[in-house]
C-alpha cells in the first residue's frame, strides 16, 4: 500500500504539487492512504521513513517537501520505495505499476518537454504569489501557519526585502488588482504558447491526458480551494477565455477523489 504525505488545512487537500501526485495515483487507480503532516514536522516524519530532502535552500541547507510517498509491500512489510518530488514519483509509478496507464510520455522529446513544463510552471502563476499566500494563511492549522507566514516572507525578500512575516508586507487593494492583472496575462500568454492547450486539448494532444495536465489542474484546484468556489477570484479564472480553464479542470474530475 502506498502512503501519500500531505499537508492539512481547514479546507482539506490544497497543495498544487501534491495534487500532481493525487491525480497520478487516481488516474492509475492505484490504492493509497494519506498521512497528514504539518509543515514543521516534515523533516522528522519524512526522514523517519527514509525519505530524503526535496532539495536545498539558497543558504545550502536542505528542506523536506511534499508530495512524498512510501510504497510498502503488503505481503512482506518491506519498503519498495520512499521518495519525494512529483515528477520522480510519476516516473516511479509508471515503472513500478506497468499495468496502469502511463502519465509520462515514452518519447524522449515529449518527456523532456513535460519535465521542462512542470519545472517552470511556477513562473506562470508567480504574479499571484502574494494574493494566494495571503488567502492560504488563515486556512492552515496553527503550527503550519506560523511556519508558512515566516518562510513565505523569506521567499518574497527579492521583491519585499526586510519583512519577517507575510502580514508585515504592505500589499494594498491596488497592489492586488495589479498583481491579478499580471497573473491573468501571464497565464493566458504562457499556456497559449503550447499549441495543443491553445486549441483546448490536453498538453500532449487529444485523448492524451497526462502529467503536464495534472500540473495545470493542480494549480487550478489550489486557487479554487483556497479562494472558494463562490469567490470573485475563482469566478474570474473560471470565465477566462470563454470558460476554458473551468472546463479543463472539470475534465480531470474523475481523478479528483480527495
């Protein structure tokens, strides 16, 4: 049985990166269970299962992240795999569960394109960083909230130097409006650069749903969950390009079992 590690909130699962793996598991119809871990507990919990750091911070120190999975052999109790990072998890699941549909393309060029797309997708929604982070803060549990408010303020130092918490950063309604406009322009422009997406198809084409689509869907669900389905923000996204992105995420609903 696979255990998927996720960060809880008052609105359930939310992380766009974890959604990539949830989509993958549900698309493949692989059974799994969820273990909820608060942000500050990630290093202890994940390392106790043999899951290594997800990467390194600018200061060189390591950090632990989700999604992470632990795949245990039900018959022997032995660990088959313990790893983090959504793309690496997808690669493992495609290989370890060959009778399930692939989420990554077999063609090398297509695979490189999907990996590059997933790795750089943050730039598409980055203009909305302050907006979504502020929306998230009250929905996290207290221990994660304290962690998040400080760490994300550090992440924003390039643009907002000298502030210790998200709440300290000055961000007016005018700032929000301008940031949201940049976000919309970035989203439409960057995704229109991919021919299949521009034509209303999946990333790799008609009938070829896969990991890159889960990357997009994860961010859309993140916004929908954190702002709320009836919020002005989500209603705005849902009507962009004639409702294209609401239709897109609806097309993935069979793999949204959380």
